[in-house]
C-alpha cells in the first residue's frame, strides 16, 4: 500500500504557498490527502468560493484526495477543529501529518502540548477566563504565570492542537512541522510570489492584482467569480442571522460557543441595527476574539448546538470524499474496511449511516444549501475526478 501524508487546509483561496506546502508534504510520502473545510471556515466566515471549486483547484495543484472537514468541525475553536481534522486523517490511514509552523521545532510543540495537559495549566487558564479575558489573553497570561516561554503564533498553535488530537485518538500518525519562511498567516504583503490567504482576500476586496501569488488555475476561477460577483462574505448572510436571533431568542442559549447572557446583547443589537457593520460593532466584547464572535453568528445561522459538538468531539460520524486523482482513486480502493463509512456517493445513504450519523451529514448539507442562497453553485453527486 502506498504511503499517504495528510494536510489540514482551508484553501480560501488556494495560493502559491499552498502549492509549496503540497510539494514539501509529498517529500514525506507517495500521495497527499487534504482534509479541507467545506463551505465555512475556522474564523467563522463563509469560504470565498464553494467547496467543489476549492477541491478541484487542490486536485489540480498537488493534492491526491480531498476529504471534507464538515461544518461541525470547520467553524470551531482550534482544539475541536484540529480534533476533527486529525480524526479524519487517522481514518484515511495517513502515516504523517505535515503542517506549516512559524518555529519549525516539532519537539518544542510537543512539549507545549504536554504542558497544556497539566492540571496546573488547565486551572490557571480557567481562572484567567473567569476573570473576563479572551482566550488568547488568558492563554498568554497563563504561560507568563507558569513562566513557560514565549507565546505561539497561529500555525504553531494549530500544530500543538494537532499533536494533542493525535494523543486523543491514540493515533500513530507522525507530526511533521515545516518552517514557514514567507508571508505570515495574517500578513497582507507579498514575498517571493507568496502571500497569505488573508492578504489575497484583502487584495480582491480592494480590486488589486493577485496574478503573481496564485496558480493560473486559481486565478482563472477567482477572476470568473469576481466578474460574476459571487464571492461569499459573512455580511451577506446577516439578514438570515438577524431573522434567527429575533425569532429564536430563547433557544440561543443552546447554541455552540454562546455564553449565558450574551443572547440578550445579540437580540438588542439585531432589533436595533439593519446594517451588519453596526450590528457587529455593537456585539463585540473583550472576552471574545473577532473569530469567536463570527463563529457564534455562523452557529446561530446554521443551528449548531453545544449538544451536537459534545457528540462529534468524541466520535467521527462519517468521512466524505470530495475528489481524487488517479493515484488517489487507487489508494481509496486499497483502504481496508474502516470503523467509519468513507463516502464517495450519497446514494442509498439512509441504509449506510445510522440515524444519528445521518443527522450530522444532513446538518452539513443544509449548511451548504444555506451557503448557496448567497453564493449559488451546482451540487455534485459524486467526487471530482482528475485524471
């Protein structure tokens, strides 16, 4: 059986840095399997273009199999996001997970993962959060209190969570950190033809040229989307979010990530403001990062509850393949029977999945239907095949 390496991605959009990541990952195995966020991403936003377009770009630029990271993982905190992604890669039989890292020091990331498992760390972090700090501030204060080195940057934080997730699933997958040399996660600059996805989205918003920082296939797709005015943005969904808040105030307490009392603030703001920017400004809190606030809004939009996440934190309900190359198809055929269904079609799905697992699949597919209200696209019944 050929050796597979895994990557966890959003490709929002796929750019030259991602292509470099794929090339480096391939050096560690025979083929690359990407777990890719579906129509919504971790910062609590809709993806710029839909899951099928992004999956096809990945397959044209170095990925062999694209597996969807469904909505109940893709819009969660780094811990749950990573646990879902690593759980999917584990079921796909990968031998290594290869990720970008600001430090490139896998040993220090493992040490940090061990630190976070200590009761002393957990208690201090809980104390900091109770004092009203946002999670990043509470985390930073905890490290300082325990005199444990410098803070981590975005990719290293995810790296630590991947390592913790590997422990949780009792996985034999080996973590591999590739030092990130060029543009940072939130950087808006360009260096040697590399820009972050954040920087590219900003340039698209300002109408600036991006040709030098993305593969030709990405450029073509983004140009078409720009001309057709079909980029998805969170503000486009505000009428639906506002409707849900006003209509379902009493049930907002059940929504994932929402703290007691915050539903009143959301209701008052939704009642007062028809403009998304004014609404969002009025609901911000020092306790919540922008990302967490946006995730709450996505969870309200899609009806994702705390009780749902408690289930999928501990069990992967299914694996859905969005596309593959010829090599990827061969690998899929060679996979031994797994404890979880690896779906390449939704035909006869009621016979394949349990009632509970079917509920989570339907949650993800309804989320994509809601996405397509704003950014319409044709749903595919079978995976994309790139020969």
